[in-house]
C-alpha cells in the first residue's frame, strides 16, 4: 500500500500547522521535505510573507493555532529575512533540508520534522544558524504579539 505523501517546507507556518495534525487526519504518511524557496524562484514567485496581505495571513495562522490548542508563534528576530537565500546557502531552510536527508535514510523524517517545526515556530530557533535546530534557539522574543510584529515581518511600514 502506498502512503499519502505530505510535501512541506520547514519555513512555512502553514506546513507547521499541517504537520501537527496530518497523521491524526490521514494516518501514516510519507513526509517529503521540499525546498520551497527554490520552487518559488523557479516560478518567479515569492512567499506570502512578503506580500501586502501578509498581515491577514499571519492573523489566519494565529487563529488556527488558537483553534487547535497550539502555542502562539514564537519566531526568532528577522525570521522572514533569514528564509531568503543569499550567497550563503545556510541563510534559508536549505541546511534543515540537508539534515532531513539523513532523517529520511534512518526513517526518522516525521520525528525530526515535528521537532524542527516546534523549535522554529514555538521556541524561536533560527534555521540559518548551525546547532540551532530542534534543541537550539536564537534571540528569543514573543512573535506576532501585535500588528507591529506582523508588519515588520511583512515589510510593511
């Protein structure tokens, strides 16, 4: 029997929301990490976090977290900026994707991915810093505590 596949990027709040309940809804799935920044770049697109509607989307993410009894977001400073690849590939989710390859080889993708999502979205881990994965943390501050936080992340004035 072929399991349903769950494609996701470690930098996506919506993927985090899905990861927290996908197996409860579908049963076992095959976890398939993708490098969404590359997909966006190939298609000439950008993430919603850089759009004028970002504030509405952040509010939707917050609502879904609350509805599902999950902790509020706690993102590291400069979270969205850190997801944009630069001349250093580690300045994105690429490092997490590389480590995920090892998790795939050891049949630990689901456990690794859930731990990484929780570190990033609940404990302000910085995916761009070596050693700041599921156990590490970057500068901690309450994320999305109000409109100002959302606006800073979306690039709005």
